[in-house]
C-alpha cells in the first residue's frame, strides 16, 4: 500500500512538471546587435513593460520567466522605446519570433504559435481592407449622389468581408484568445 501511495505521488508530480509553467519567447530581431529590447503590454490606456532581453551579436535573445504571462496583446519595443509590432500571448507561451525592422510588419515570422499566425493574417487582411475603405471614403468626398450610392455599397461590402473574416476565425479557433478578441469588438 505504501508503494502504491508513493507511485501515485510520483505520477502526480510528473503530471505537474509536464504542464507549462513560465514563458520562453525566443526572438531574432535584425539589425539590432548587443541591444536591449522590451516586451510590453497594454494596461487600460497605459503601456507597461513585462520583460526585457539583450540581443547578442547575432541579433538573438529570449524573453523568459518562471511565471506565465497573463493572456493578452503584447508588443515588442525597440531600444529607442518604439513599438515595433504586436504579439498575442495566451496559453502557449513557448514560441519564437523572427523579424527584420527594416521591413515591418512584412518580415515578422512566428513559429510555434497558431494564435500569432492567425493574428498576423488577420492584421494583413484588415490593413488591406482598411486602406481600400479609406480610398473609397476619399472618392466619396468628390462624387455626386448617384456615384456615392455605389461607393457606399462597396464600403459596406468591404466592412462585411472584415466581419465575415472575424466570424470564420471565431468558429475555427473557438475558445482562443483571438476568437475572444473578435467577439469583444463585435458590434451589437
């Protein structure tokens, strides 16, 4: 009986040790070398620093800690204290980021994180759609009533496509942080 109890304790201890604790976000951020960068987060209207790392001569570093980070939208900050790009952090807190600051956001590549890959795809789609809506709004300023109806129709179509994109991500990745964010920004 004593051996059975010890075996039970060992099994419980091993289960606890396999659960992810802490975070480890590897980052390669060119062209910075031997420079300190930061991982920040939004706290209401304020911004705060969660961690920092010094990149080595190969532009590689790691944000790491023993306690897991709270889920949310974080951002990587340059040595000049400029926000470079955003990162979603949820349950999976072990992944890597590669980026070249001379080509942001296009050069940002995430590995080992579905949330960030989906967020990156959404951001590209939203940016492209937003630019199209901005162009149409500019056109709208200099058109007559007949043409403005057609332009407003195109704007509504683009807005609906953005909502449809969010809804599809919400269905496919139900329960993810990205899905929850999309539900939070949904119009009632």
